[in-house]
C-alpha cells in the first residue's frame, strides 16, 4: 500500500521529496505545515496545480491563480461552483486501518447555483472506493440554502446507507473544521463540527475495509450540485495512532 502526502509545497511519495515555494512577495515564503502522522492523503494547498499534478491530481479545475485563495494556514483550494472539481486518484490505497478519520477546513460562500434545476445539496467533497463490483462513496454535502446544515452520506459494503446531519444553520460562512471518524472495531461512524460531536451512525463506510481510490473536492459529478467556497487542510489518516 502506498501512502500519499501533499504538504504545503512538499510532496512525499515513495521517498521522493519535491519542494516548491508559493510566491507571496520577495521576502515571504509559503507556510509549511508539519506532516500529519499516519496520513494516507494530506492536501495543504500551498503549492500549485502543477505540484499536485505530479501526484495524479486532475487539473481540470485550473482557472489561472484563482484556484488557490487565502486560507486559515496559508492558501486554500477555491471551488468556484461551476461544476469543475479537484480530483485525486489514489489507486494504491487498498487497505486502510480499522479506524480512520477524514478531516478538512471549509468556508462556504452564499450564492445561488445558476444551473437549471439546482440541487438541494452542494457537494463539498467525496471519498470513493471500489467494494466488489460497486463504487461506494462518503459524500460531504452542504444542505439547504437559508440555514445550511452539514450532511454526510455513508454506505457500507453490503449497500446499507445512512446520513449524518448537523442542525440547520450550523455551517455558517465562517471557517469550520469538519471531521468524520470511522471506527470499524466499535461499529461507529461519528461526525464532528468544530470539535463537537453532531451525529453518529452504526453504518461503517466500505472505504475502511476496501480502501480509497478517488477523492473529489468541489462537487461530485453534477453541475447543479457544485459547491462554492474554500477547502483547506484535507487529510485522510490512520486514527489508531491517536494518543489522547
């Protein structure tokens, strides 16, 4: 199994390091966060799409320098709500630990999707993996327009599904920290928003037992459910390494 880390202009794959500085003037250089212990995927968005491309990331979301905008720790990925997305292929992540977490920072923008028959949800990110002959997903959505809630759809290897939902109005236009903890040993999937537990399910997403092969940020595959806002510090990691 290969682990992929993409960190603030520093990309480590199979022992190969690439350092890139994000231009911010003559004296200031990019913020370089420490690698997250046990990270399978770490996207800090401090480089450029050229840097990401070396790790098999789709550059279809390119729109000049507007792809990266200010974030909580430097630069963040800007999903423009136009149906394009950032896609990371990770075909070698076929076995994960029995307890993982998916976390990221998000800042939604208020806007109206211009596409006909706009969907009631805007997809922030999708983590997918093949289970048998089916592709199954963990889908992070922004639900509702006036008082948006965070919802996460999960599906296990048998096809059983559930949806974890925060209260309405929980996802404001400020920066928020989202974390989904999947514990196969405890038969528990827990959704946290800004460190607070907001929902829990007994459905264990199949990505834990069968692995991850694709991550999409900005939408899923439909223009009418595209998300507009910023995503930063996207990490999928081995949560069995937690000490506290």
